[in-house]
C-alpha cells in the first residue's frame, strides 16, 4: 500500500501538479500563521503599554461612574474600571461626545474585547493604585461584546477581586480618604434637606459582624441609587460602594457615618461571591432584620442608628462607650434637681439653644444666618442609677414633655411668664421604685470635657416586653458635605420621643 501511494505522489509531481500542492501548503502555513498571530495579539492588561501595537484585551466592566463635569465644567467625562481574566485592573475614561457614542456599551459586569485604546501614563497627581497606565476610550477604540464576535466567545466569570475597608476601621480613616465598602442595607428614610438647602438621604448599612452605621447620600446620588435602595429595602439589598468617605463631626475627625463623595459609585447586588455569601447569611437572620428595622424607624419615618442587638450595660460602664454610641441600661430614673430649668429657648429654624435668655422674640440667629423666632424647648437633667453607680443625662423635647405631662409651651408659660414653680411631685411618684430600660447616646463634646454628656433617647418600664417605635433624631447639618452633631448646650439637635405604658397624669 505504501508503495502504491508513493507512486501516485510521484506521478502527480511528474504531471506538473507540484504547483497545486505548493498552493495547498502555502495556504495551510498562512492559516497556521494567522492563528498564531491572533493568539499573539491577545494581551492581558498588565502586558499593555503606550508602545504596544495592534493589541486586543478581553475585559469586563467591574465599575462604572455616571458622566460628570470636570472642575472647570468644560468637559464631561466618565470613568470605568476594567478587569481581565487574571483580574488585573485598569482605569479607563471616556470623554465628551464619546460618552454618547459608547452609551450602549460597557454595561456593568459584561465582557468585551477592547482593541487599541489610547494608553498613557496618568498626569502627575492623578495616579491610581490599579495600574501604572490609564486608558482613554474613543471612536478609534474597537469595542466588541463577546456575544457579537465571530465566533462568539464566553464571557469572563464573575469577579472576585475586592479591596474593602472593614466597619471596625472606619473611624481611623483619614478625613479625606476614599475607600470601598461591601454592606447590607437594612433601613432607610426618605430624602430631606439640610439647613443649607442640600438634599440628603440616610440609610443604615451593616456588615456580617452586625456592626451598623449610617450612610448619607447627597443630591444626585438620591435620584439614582437612593431611590432604588429605598424601593428595595424589603429585600435587604447588598451594595458595593466604591470611593465613599468618612463623615465627621464638624471640624473634628470623629466618625459619625459614611458619606457619598464626588467620585462615589454604588452597585446594588453586585455578582461577587462575597455578596452571595452575605445574601445567604441574610436569610439566617431575617427575623432580626425585621425587628431592627422597626426599632430603628421613628414615628415620623426617619431613622435612628441603634445597636443591632440590645446589649444591656451597667451604669458604671457608660463612660467606656465610644462617643456617638447608642446603648441600653436597666436602671432607676429620678429628677436630678427640682430647682433646675425645665425650659430653654431655641432658634425656630436651626434649633440652636440660647440657654441664658428667657424672653421670646424675633432675633437674628448667627447659627443659621437668618431672622428667626425664639421658641421654647423642654430640656432638663435626670439621674440614672443601678447597683454599679449613677450618672446624669439630659432628656429633651417630646420624651421630656411626656415625663412632665406638659408641653414646652405650657412649661415656658408657667416658669417664665407666670414665674411659678412646676409641681413635680406626680413625676417623682411615677418614677419612684421602678426599673426602666433606657436607651442612651453618648454625645460628642469638647475635648476639655472630662465627662462625656449623655442624652436619653427613650425609656420604657422594664416589665413592658414589647419593643416600641424608637425616637426621632434630627441632626443639624451646617456644612454641605459634613453632618455636624452639636452638644446640647450649644444647640444639640436630638429630638427623641418616648412610648410609656402609664396613662398621662393630670396637670397640677
């Protein structure tokens, strides 16, 4: 058989068919060379430099910002983070009319073949930790969804690379530092306005270690992510919030929550295995999440940050709690003194207190910079006592009015118009001999204060085992970017309310 085949081949050569065979061989070599070339032109992100020619990279979009104006408002730009099969990442930017050109492409977590984007070293001051180069995507860039290439290619698997900041380190972050957070959204409130007219919306987010904190969204973040999150609260959405910041108290660096920044992006229910793990865990604590949502929602629909689980501490342990912390104690309550002031005047607009002035009139408030009226506010001190010791706390507004069974207007009328003394015997009789479950917050105060001030947010007689709605908390915001929690003596804006079992007592 071998001899026969050889003879046939020899005959073909002698019949001048060698040209045909040569063409076949050349075609085969060309096809092989083309395959090798196509394989060679496929690069990973870290292989691509400004000098790389005719390259193609298979990437998926793991982050995508909304189009924004630059600082001079002369150019629009949009930033993406692209990731390849080795999970190398690079920042890519689209400018001006190219944003519209690519508006149907670069969907989050979709896979594309990107060829010959403009690669360069970032300008001084704009370096990032992802890669030493940045890409610019324009009309000269070839962008192909993997489903549309010939033949179609498989998309990249769900990403796993995350660099996250843990909840227990938020307070140690530098004030202007931006970081990434993966969290469960467990409660939220409708948007409101600050005294400066800026719109904000607050959410309570939590990690797997049951550490809740507040996340504040500003302005256009409300219209996009805020609306979506609020509508999905019943499902406890998981968010990957990139480039969020630490919200501080006034000019200090004290942590009071998280806040959206100019470059923040928020992806809801991202396809990361870390998010899938959180989703599985949520199912195991869903009953507790429902209870927490009820307790952290005030009667007027706002939210208040409280511990996820009601751990009761002793009075002696109160000063060991961090500033801003809300906690519970079981203790007796009594009036700190009968001779104290039970009514103070405050700005009707920003609620700044003027504790040394007693005449209601119109004033110019230097806190909110406008003409306002002084209005009465109920506020006084109580003593909290258990077997470990005692402490003094401030009680204000609705919860204070209910303890005295008088409104702020009535208290002011008695004390400063009629100049009479409040009858407090019925209050003392009602509190005497009872143990209350008291929710307390340690206030942020001046560094010179030896003892941190305490504010009572709610109290309930211990025999009542049903959890009531928690208190309303209104916090003055004096800066468009930071939320300021002020001390009570200088205008603390904490307006808690209380649910009590006992019916109101008659006024004397």
